[in-house]
């Protein structure tokens, strides 16, 4: 009860009414995070946050290949995505043939970035995104539905080195599970897989490093610079 009353007090002040500006995911106008990815798919990209309000923002990811915008919502419990940042242009390879798909978010349960009190060794949280949409592979058109679930568990507070410097950060173990089904007339095909990851978040900085493992291999993402 005290925490709720305290947050309501903060919301009465324009200077402090920033649910989106969480310590482990700062949301500040003009800030830019630059990352380098090494591994199976090497690349660089930058992250900026725009259209910032007390309850939402747009995350802009810029790569050499283009720009992607994702919308996020902010609540007392934390921050979570509400879309996929585009439609009609997503493509993957399946069975040696390209598959295009267009998905929309139907429902979100949980958060990606929880409130400050949740960041402690031993705590965990979950994000479940229910989606639906359509896809096409060659002449075959189909409907898609299912869930994308990420489980986060805080396992340590430790020092981690990146090109941007050395940080004291919370180490998270993550499990990403896809439970999807494609339906084309009487045919129903499941697409289920899991991947494991580790990430480090520093207070007042955000994500500083992550390691993502999948069937294709391992990718390491590191913070190169944070420009304010």
C-alpha cells in the first residue's frame, strides 16, 4: 500500500512522473545506445527512444539495413512492448524457402523490464505475448497464432567489461519459447522452439551485454557507447 501511495505522489509531479524512465532501462530524450553484435550474424546497431510520455515511448533501432520502430507501454509494474515495429516485411527461411509473415500483438501479460524493487538476485519475472497474423511460403497462404514467452531470472550481481567500459550489473538468465501454429485449411503445423540467453543490465545505463544461444549458434551483443 505504501508503495502505491508513494508512486501516486510521484505521478503528481511532472518532473518525476516518468514510469518509462526505469533505472535499468532509462528513457531520456537524446540518449543513444550503440551496440556491436559478434557471432553467427555480426552487425552494429543503435537504439534511441522517442515520442516519450509518462506511459509510453517508441524505441527506434537503426541498423545498416534500415530502421525499426517498436512501441512500449509503461505501468507501475514495468515496461512491455505492444507491437512488432512494422508489418508485411518480416521474412525467415523454412525448408530452404523464404517465408513472409505479418503478425500483430493480441495480448501482453507480464513485463520485459520490471519495477526497481524486482531487481534482486533470486527474483524472476515473465513476459508472454500472444500474437496472430498471416504468412505465405510460395503459393501457400496460411494463418498464424500462438505465443512468444520470455522468462527472466536474476542470478548474480557482478562486474562485466564491454567496449563502453566496466559496469556493475545484474546478470539475468533468460529462456525464450515460441509456441506457434500455422493453419491452411485442414492442415495445421506447429512451430515450437526454445533458445537460452544471458544478459547484463547496469543501473542508469540499461543493457550492457547479452549472449543469445540458438540452433544457429551464439551471438554476443556488447555496448560500444552511450551518448547523452
